[in-house]
C-alpha cells in the first residue's frame, strides 16, 4: 500500500475518532445524544457554537443515524453506502483540519 494511502486512512480514522469523542462528550454533559436539531435551539452565540461542534461531530452523527435507520426502517443498501461515503469524506476533511491544528500549535511535527 502506498504511503499516501496509509496516511489517508490514518487521517480518516483520526477524523472519526475525534467526531466520536466530541459526540460522546456532548452526550456525557447533556445526557442526550447529539443531533443536527441543536442548530435551531438557542441564541446566536449558541448557534455559532453548535455549528462549530457539528462541523467536527457530523461524521459520527451521520453514521449513527444511518445505522439506526437501516435497522429500524430497513433502508436499502444504496442509501447506507452513500451516507457512509459522505461521512467518510467529511471525516477525512475534519481529520485533516485536526492534524493541521495540532501541527500549528506544536503538538505534532510533520
């Protein structure tokens, strides 16, 4: 496997891990699972914080909703595949941002 592919897989895993950590932390603090509905409840400062949170937690939320939808509503495999690809791409991008932030603050060396 080429080094670029290994790096992409690691970035993807970091993105999913970060999303899962954020979502689990949110659920620990609020005692309810995170969802995209948190955007519409609250003042403008809370809405900005919600956007920032959802930017990085979205891959976890998408996959959780997809798995639940497939089990409960018996969604077809094409829907599950498309949702997984969207969550994977989103995770790859957010994982890249997380790694860039770690490099910028000096916790990771390229």
